[in-house]
C-alpha cells in the first residue's frame, strides 16, 4: 500500500486508488491511524479527538461507523487482509501489511541525514538519498484536510506540517549548497525555486536564487525576481528589503554592466567516457552510505570483467566531488605489482610526484596525513600488494577513504565489499522507465536509423538479448553495437549459440573491453595454473552446483570454490550453490587444460553423481521430504538431463530406465506437463537411436503421452501412446503394458469416450493385478472411480476410490493420493455431504501445497470454492475461486481459469447481479473456446442460459442451451445433461409451451 500525504491525499492498494471514503471524518481518522497507528491507539482517545463534543457512547459509536466506512473502502480494492487489528479497547495497524507513507518516509529519512548536516562535509555524504527525499516532498502535509469541529486533530495536522516543512527547508538548503559548490547552476535553479516556495519569508533563499540566475546569464529574470521579492516583503510582510536583497541588487547591477565571471569550481581529474552512465541506483545508494559512514575506510568493488566496476566507481567519485574537504582523486593501478609502483601511480594522478629519487610511499604518506579525501584506485592487479599498501596508508592517514576496484577482495579487517552483478532486468513498479539493462542497450542505439526502436516486438528482443548476457554492461554495449550490422532477431539467435559475436574494433576502448573473450582472458591471466584447471573442470556443470558435487566429481574443495567466487569467476547464492556467469562459462569451457582420459573419467563421475541424486527421489517416499527432493531435482535438472543423455550414449540401461521414471515423477508432481512431455519425447527419440534402447524408448514415450494429455495435446499423445502400447504388448513387458492401458483410458476419458475409457481401465486393472503392479492397479481404480462418478454410480465409485486410496497410502504415492482424495470429495458433493467433501479437499490441498504443484492447487482450490457456494458462504467461495484463477493464470491453465470464472458467475447470479454474471461467464466461454475446453464451455453456457432466461432474453438462452445439450450427451457428462434438461424445461414453461416439457423429458 502506498500513501501520499505530502501535497495531496492519495492512497493506493496494488496501484488501485481508494475512493470510497465518503466522509471527511473517515478520511481524517484514516490519515491519523496511518501516521500514528504503529502504536496502539485507545478507542476512547480516538473518539475524544474526532468527536470532542459528543457524549462518550455516541463518540464511540461514530468511531465504529467511521472504521466500517474505511473497511468498506479497502474491501472495494480487493484487499483481503485486515488494515487494523482491533480489540474492545484499542486499534493498531496490522504489522504484517507493507504500508509506505510518504510523510513518514520523508521524516525518518531526513532525521537519519541530519547527523551529517551539522556543518560542511569533511568526508562524503549520501547525496542521492537527500535528492530522493526532496523529490518525495511535493507539498505541505495534508493540505486540504481540516475538521472545523475538532481542535485536537487540526493541531496535530499543523504540528506535523510545520515539522515536515522545517525538515524540507533544511534539506533543500543543503542540496542547493551542494550544487552551488559544484557550479551546477542549471541544477541549483529549480532547487532554489522549490526552497522559495516553502520558505518565501527567507530573504537569503531569494538571494541564492538570484545568484543562480546571474550565473546562468539570465540577468533579466534575476532583475524581475528581485522586484517580485521586494514587493512580497513590503506588501505581505510589511518590511523593507534587508541585507541579502541589497547585495542581490548590487550583483544584478554589476552583472548588467560586465561579462559573467568564470566559475571557480575545480573538477576532479576523473576518467571521461563517450556514453552516458545508466542504472546502478541501488548500488550507488549503498556505496554512498558506506562512504559517508565515519567507521568505513576501505571499500572494494568486485565483479567479473565487463561488469562496469570502473564506470560505477568514476560516477560515484564525480557525485562526491565537493563533499570531501580535501578532494576526490582517481588513479589506475593496472600493471602495478608492488607498494612502490602503486604509490607512484597515485602520486602521478595527484600531480605531486617529485623529480627526486625518493621513496614514493613516504612521499604519498606525507601528502595524505590529516587529509579528508577520497582515493578511487581502479583496476587492482596485485591484491596482496594493494592490501599491504592500504594498511600502511590508513595507519598514517585515518581520515582517508579508499575505494578499490578489483577482481577479488583485499581481505582487510573493516573492508566493505560490494560485488557487482548484471544490470537489473526487473521493472520498478514505481517507475515508467524500462529496466536498467534495457535502458543501457537503448542508450547505445541511434533512434534515427532504427524506426522500430520503440516497437513492442523490438523491445522484447532487446529484453531477450539482455537476459542472454545476464545484464552484463560490457556485453550489452557490445551487443547493441552489433545492431548496426545485424537484426535483433539474428543477434538473439547468435547469442543463444555462443557469445563470440560480442566484439568491436573501437579505438576508444581498451583492448580488454573490445570483446567479451578479451575481458575473460584478462581475468584468466591472473589465475594460477591450479585455479585455471579448477575453473575448466567446473564448467562440466550447467546448473548451479553444490560444494559437495564439486568435491565428489571434480575433487575441488569448498575453500577453492570460495576463492574462485572471491575472484568474481563464480557466483555464490549465499546458501549452498555456486554458478557461472554465462560469459565466463563459455570461455572457461574452451580452455583445453585436461587430458582426454581425464575428461572421460570426469564425465563418468558427473553422470553417476547426478543419476544417484535423481534415484534418491524414487527411494524417499516421506511427504516431509518430498518437496525438498522436488526442489533438489529442479535446481539440478539441466545437469540431471545431461547425465541421462550421456548414460544413454553409454547404453547404461540399468541406470537410464529408473532415471526416466524419477524424472517423469518430478514433472508430474510439479505440474510441469508441457516441459515434461517435451523432455520425455526427446529422451525417447535418443533411446530409439541406440542399440537395445527399445524398452527405455517405450517407457519415455508412454510417459510423454500421459503428460501431453494433461495439457490437451491429444494428437502428440495419441502418436506416442499408440507406439508404446503396441511395443509393450508385443514384447510382453507387463508392467509397461499396464501403464500404457491406463494412459489409453485417460486418453479416452479426456476425449469424451467414457465407455472406451472404462474398458481400458478394466483391462489395466486386470493386467496390474495379474502381475502384481500395485501402482498401475491404483491408477486403474482411480480412472474407474471417476468414470463411475460421471455415470452416477456413486457406491461403486467410492468403493474403487477407497481401494485406490488404501494402495496410495501404503505406497506413499502422494500425487495419486492427492487426486483420489479430490475425487472422493467430488463423490461426497454428489451425496450432499459437504463437510466430508471439504475434509477430503483440504487433505488433498495439503499434499498439493507440499509438492508445490500449482496445477493441482488451482483445481482443488476451485473445488473448495464450489463447496462453499453450496453452503451459501459466498465470501469464502469468492476468495477461493479468485485464488484459483490467480494460480491458473500463473501456469496458463486456461480450462481451470474458465471453470473458476463460470463459478464466480454463478455466485453473481445467485446474488441477483445478472450483468456481472453474464460478463464473467462470457469471459469463461471465450477462454474455453480458445483453449478447446468442453468442461469450461459447458460450465459457462449453463449459467449464461439461466441468466438470459431470468432476464427474459429467451433467444439468447436458447442459443446457449442447444450446444450445451449436444455437448453433454456427446461427452457422457450427466451432471451437465441433467442441469441442461431442467433449464430447458424452465425455458419451455416461461415461453408458454409447458406441453413441451413432457416431450423433452420423454
């Protein structure tokens, strides 16, 4: 929630503005509680503040009414959490809510900055923080909110208003001084204007604004403002112009008579760059705070080559110029290998290197003693020498701040280290600008020669390019440079393959920045041969890997991993995994530092390690461990699949087949049906090319088919299961035959052939029982149970499902147990035992949440919503159905979304909101037709038919009933068929044809 009280009264929840505060008292009460409500506010105190003249009981009643108005206003935004925690005695803001109140943010931020504002800065200041706070202050506190009948509230507003205004004036004055000291008059002018707006009575503010105008040679504007200021003081304040305005007058006269004076501001000798600096807002805020911290003396910026360390350090230094008493200095330490060379390079940058052959370190120590200065020391090659140098320098010069850029930290006590990653690809919801990485890419292009630069398609390609290089600034700049000679589409295709295209011949770039490979080679050259070998071996991993995997496979200890991460060649996730940046992985992999035999042995270890990791998944059946095992496979999936393909090439079928089963179980449990069907079909194809690979090919094909059926890819599923079933039968692979029969049953049910589905399920059940395949026995019982529910044979259906449930519990088959619980709940609903249904649904939901399967969660949550509909608990029903829609949208489950929308439409109909019912069901019908969902279509049409009939739109009602009856008959959907019959009978009666009811029922 965002709250704007400075210059306005505006409250937004998820970017939706609160608009239902119908009374002035409710607005005032809400403002008071948002400002003061972190501490419990007594109801009696609130009543006395806002209704001081009313009897206590009346005031407390008014308070309850105002709180109800506030709650209703928030409910209208869809906010489901309580804003306040209330008791009989007190009211408190809900501490679990994230509420950003601009007035509180401004006041607290300014208080933090005031400790640096006592006098002129001696060593640094978080100037960006001050600028952002000043931008936040858009006007006085609650400018149009006043309660004439309560002095206490108005006094509270005035006190806050004056306090915030005082902070704003002090901050503006300090920011204006910053720009004045730097001679940035074009930036100083708007600050001075804002200062006058909030302190028009301050003569010095007018003087400073006039000085800004004169510095910009705006003499006429300066003279005009002087006249306006004089009139204000004489007419409004009844005083004559004082010292500052008299000085301003003389300055105007002097400026009119002579040319403007040159600026006396001396800029630091910082490197210049041919392109604009983009992004790094979060990094700059952190680094500025460190620089201003009196306890921080050493800061090291680390990151891989091309991450923008030098650019960021130079930009940060430029922002701090004028904020250090004795200056800001920049020196490159490239190729400096000892303390004396480092000292000499710095002295040269300072311009104080003497001709005498004296000790450079001693000369630098003499210069630095007692100075408050910032030294930016870029491109450290020798970190041990740099660390020894820093220790010596700061021992003699404790007021210096040293900012290093290096591949690794210096390992000094008190050193603060900031490791740069790529530029952000996340959109800031508070900003309209695109993400930082995309901004940088676009800044390197010429819009005049690229008319498509703002098109959605082009920006999508740019986003993909930035993702492929993981936001690395140098890679983004080099990629943008290629736009002159190749299309964005071709560039995406090239970068998807490798990064060699990222190069330039620009003469104004150092050699190490003319290609990504050159940047990597620079880092590689700083590694010892042992570390080079370690890095090359680790490129075997494609996904983030653990220290245990690195040691078991590559014989690399955790200390060496930490060292490589410290040199910005690996990224550590701060918990257990390391990963490569893509640019480093590609070029490290190309280094041929291992003999061929060692590579084969390493590959064998790699495949065996990940095969064993995946097979652990099949052996551990405890639900408490199930989610963790799923997360483990998800994190290592890319390496697991590569291991599987290597084992297929080695024809190690004893490992391949159980890996196929384990990976199928992962894809099904996670609800990753699309990715799973694609992976299984590719595995099947690979197995089919190898000698003796038919059994594994059949296993992968049948599982690809089942996963494809889950997402209604019927054509592909039919092709895969037809092949698998034929081969399993021909080869007498009975366990696989039972699985294939179950898939054929699922296929028949999904394509509305209930009779065929039941036939295949009975065959699967017989096969599974004959050959003692319990898992497929449970699968067949589940299919039969659902088929019999649809036919209305509830007793037999529940018997099948309970037997299935027993097998699943014994085997701890959580996925199947979840689904059978869901079906048992459906059966309970048909028996009108809604409490039993809810019990089953909530048990199933617990498993779905434990396995982190959003598809199943969406289905079960929708079903829970329908039970609450039957119980006429509409708020609970709407809550669960809305959550189901959110889950469906996350996983693109169009059918589930349509069914949930139709259910919400039915609630709207029951509540008499027919227009809303039509709107919801039309959306459901559109989605169903696009997705080819018969279930969603029937769910929408039955509600539309009833709604149109109740609105006496009989032709529209008939247009829905006709296809509904046809579809329900064709798909054996008896529930929809009976509902359609009842609705058709109602339609006949309402249209004056009651005789037709008998014909219809006959």
